[in-house]
C-alpha cells in the first residue's frame, strides 16, 4: 500500500526533488509551498507522471500555526494518515548582525525552526495511531557549523538539530524515527537568490561568490544535487533505516570534515 508523505516547501528546489523521489516510489504526496496556480498544477502533473499513487496540494504558510495544523489534518483526512513528514521549507537572509532586520530574524526562525515544531506536534499523534512513522528534517551543514552573515539561518538550523535529537528520544520506542539531512550547497533558487547579497556583503563579484565563497567550503568543489538528497530521504524512510534515529546524514562534499 502506498505511504503518505507530507513535504513542506515542496514547490521548488530540494522539496520538489524529494517529492519526485517519493513519487517514483509510488507514494501519496502532499505538496506544500508557494507558487502560481499554473506552477503548482505543473508540479502535481509531473509527480503523477513519475508514478505517485496520488498527489494533493495544501497552501499552508509556514509562519501560520493554524494553517500548518490544517496541512497535517488535511493530509490525514485525504490519505488516512501521515507516514512520512519531511520538514523542508526554509528561507535565507544574508546580512551582518548589526544590520540584520528584526522582521527577517523572526521570519527565518518561524519558517526554518518553529514550523517544524507545529508539523511534528500535529503529525506525531497520527503516527502513534498508525504504530510507525518517519520524520525527516532537511537541515543544512549550517546546522553543524557556522558561516558569517547568516546568524538567523545558522541559529534556526542548529535549533533543528536539537529538535531532531529530542523528538527522536521521545519516540524511540514507538517505531517513529527522527533524523536530519544536512546538505552543503545545492544550486536551487534559495542559493541563487543569496548570491547577489553575499557579493554585496563581501565586496565580491557574483562569480567569485560561487567559486570562492560557496564552493570554497565544499572540498569536492561541486554542488550537491536534489536527486542525491531525495535518495537519502528515501533511505531514511525505508525499513533498512529503522535503527537510525536522532542523528543526521551529511551530504556536503566534505565541508564539515574540515
Ligand atoms: P527553495 O527556495 O528552492 O525552496 C523553498 C521552498 O519553501 C519553496 O517551495 C517555497 O515556496 C517554500 N516556502 C518558503 N517560505 C514558505 C512559507 N512561509 N510557507 C510555506 N512554504 C514556504 O529552497 P531550497 O534550496 O530547495 O531549500 C529547501 C530547504 O533546504 C531549506 O530548509 C534550506 O534551508 C535547506 N538547504 C538548502 C541548501 C541549498 O544549498 N540550497 C543547503 C542546505 C540546506
């Protein structure tokens, strides 16, 4: 029987790549994230074509607790439960701490950290009722190490590592695993968007930001792909990974080995 996968922020980048991976495996997919009606219809059709059992979309804004509650409740009602929850929605803002606007700080903490409290809080009762579950948090190398000018992002992502470990311990005897995936740089719209800001903050050209800043941290000198992250998510959702909990898989070209 098809399992049900809820993926926050899955209309673009890594989330959409993870949705494609689970679609190929024939699962039910609950998409979420921003986008025009046409973009969302296109993503739904593409996932159906890849082999998803069924695809639904919910527009919950990850800054709005009521909408997040409705996302999980709707997935439960539509598909009969939530087997796999992928907390992936995330945004970035690059600025020196003294110039960092308070509203940007609050928004990053809300989307990159607090939204996962809400999704997990509502999904765990459904998983307990089903007797199993998988929670996969798309964190970052920035959940393990820092870079300058990304204070809110690094703080939120370090918070996600703490949330991952704590909830894993709470659910260890309920056949529900909780893990993080910590990617290095993946060339998605999120990274493309921060190149001009990083260039400004560091006084570099955009090409220099790609080679000397982004890939400077990544010893392989190659960007990670969304397909590689989807493969790790599928593995964490498999029976083979039932004893992996409260930890992370780094996919960062050696970044955090340094
Ligand atoms: P992206 O910008 O391509 O996609 C982000 C997704 O989140 C989109 O679907 C967007 O609509 C959605 N989103 C944004 N704000 C939202 C909100 N308020 N409510 C609901 N959805 C919202 O970004 P990405 O690079 O695919 O990043 C996905 C995740 O991976 C993020 O958590 C990011 O921190 C993490 N990550 C990315 C990289 C990278 O190099 N791209 C590296 C490590 C970790």
